[in-house]
C-alpha cells in the first residue's frame, strides 16, 4: 500500500442510508481540520493572524542568542500570543519529546497599527530573548538568566509592521516568554496578533491587491461588507456556508465556497427574495487573497420543494492556512449575518480524496453557466446540501472525487464503511474505473431510508 487517503462525513438521516451504487460520476469537499495543541510555545498546525515560529536545536553550552538564519529548523509552531509564565518545561516538541533544553524559537509575523504613536513593549524571558520591529532591536533581553523583564519603545506609523521575537532556552528546566504592548496613553497588556489584524477596508481600494473598489460596490454588497466590519459580527440572519476542497497535482487546490440560505430567513416582496453573499479569503498574515460577491434572488413559488437559496463560487488557493469571512444580507428586510470559517489547505502527496459532501439535487446546466467547475459535470450542476439533519422526504447523494497517484503502477481501491448509531452496518472494498479528463474519478453514492445517525467513512488506497 503506497499511500492512503481518508475523509469522513457525519450525517443524521431521518431515513435509512444504504449504498445503492458506487458509480463514476463526479466529486466533493474536504473534512474540517482539527487543531491540535502543540506545546506551551504554540500549535503545530498553522492558525490565522499568528506568529510563525521556527524551532531549532542548539549546541550544549549555548549562553547567548545564536544566528538562526545560519541554522536549519527542525519544526514549526504557531501562536497568536507569546504567553509562557515561568514554569518547568518537560513537554518537548513533536517527534523530539525529550528536547527540553538547548533549543531556540525564531518567531515572526506582521501586525497592523491603526493609531500612530509611541508604543511601549515588554519582553520577559528565561533564558534569553530579543524583540525586533521592522528589523530594529527594540528589547534586548539576551543571555542566560532567570526570568527577567526588559522594556523598549518605538514610534509606529499607521500601516503594516514586521515583528520578530527570538528566544532560546539553555539548561533545563525553567522557561518563560511573555510579550506585552502598551499603546499610546494605555497600560501594558498581552500582545495578541489578532488585535492588530490588517483591516479589511485597507484591501478594499483600487490600489490594493484584490481591492474591491468600495465606491463601485452595489448598496447590497456594501451592506454585506459593513456586516463583516462590525464588532461583534452580525447574527440577525441564519445561513450555512462550507468550503469544499478539490486537490490538484499542482501547487494550487480548488475550493468551492457553497452558501445555503433558508428562504424563511429572507423578506419577500412581490413574491421575490433578494440576498447578497460576500466572501473574503485572507491568508495567515491577514491579507485578502480572494473574494466572492454575488447577488442571489429567487421566486417564492419555485421554492416549495426546496425552500433554500444556494450559490457556489470557486477559488484557487496555495497550500497554507486561510480565514474565510462571509456575510449574507437580506436586502429587503435590512438584516445581515456574518461568520468566519478556517481552512488548512495541505499540499497533495500521492493518492488523494476531495471533500465528502451531500448533494441535494442534480440540475441541468444552462448555456450561460460557462465552463465546467468542480460541481458541474456531464451537463449537470450538483447542488450541495449543507444541513446534515435530513427530513424523511430527503434523498441526497454522497459525492466525492478520488485522485490516484500517477506514479503508482497499481490501480486504486475504494474502501467505504457505513455505521448507524455507532454500529457498523456495512463495509465495502472495490476497484475504481479509469480517471476522467481532469485526472480524477468522480463518485456518486445514492441513499435510501431508515432513521438514525449515520457515519460514512471513505478511504482510498
């Protein structure tokens, strides 16, 4: 077995689910990535608006900060704050749990200053640490010592600034690392990268990459934009949203950003519903890399069978961690909802699976639909179903795509396990047909009745 790809889907059916057929057809979204704790120094999974720290081994006897740029890192950590009060450190790092002394971490990131002025910084550590802002040393707390605090200050202009914190631990066991900030005329508080995110409006001008030209936005689109700018986020309108991943053999993966708006959440006028959907995709530094803006309307009389408004937009993303900020506006009712979702786009290696999704219906594609996307195939448009608690009348499909390893001489095999209320009901292993023109093997699985809570696990080897 060369590689194994795995994805899962948990669905509550009010009717039974059984595998009717496994037939080549088309594909689906990736399951959410669970963040795991790493250590007191950060997470081993990228998180948005955070420091990125590179971990290094240090020679025994190190008493001062090494030159990290001349060394090779052995791991990565991500943290929104540096908040390690004095304590014994016995955790180590993944794969090297015994490493509790003679290590260093080089943290860096970007933060945004809205109010210019003189900012004070406090850096406490055991052992040494250094704080750089825009490549200038602001706090020098180097050397081998017990926990001690050093302070510095700097005039900061409005805009983006580069921050770097170097830290090293000498002889075991005690460690400490705390970074604080005091804005003009304010007391010290913990420095949190999330408090200094790049504002969305900065990216919303003609000169910024991906700028949205605020002056040319429709009133409904501007209302959606404003909903994303409120604190806390607006929650006057309910909707569902999901980013469905389709990995590729190249650097980028395609994501279908699907939104589902209950008709009951919208205000009707002359039997018409009008909503606007806005999605802003930011990278781990907070910069806008993609956006989707779409007016969605429907005739109330056509929603009797499926009382939902749906839309799917497609984006291409490089490997990395992203925040997807979405908003929906009920234009006639003057209400809005907003939320933030996170995705971790892993680089593809060998055999792979797309995400797994429920498909509520197959629609004939119209000529104006343009070229086929991940949810358009064989003249059909697949409409995802984001609500996984199903009515007795629902009969969705399960949809996913298999991407074989082109360097493996053996044909891939599909493994499916079905469990109801925690009890395994069926397990199947089968061969797969050849790939399609896009290099994948789309699969569509039918469902049928019987109430219960179903788990469908799908793997390919």
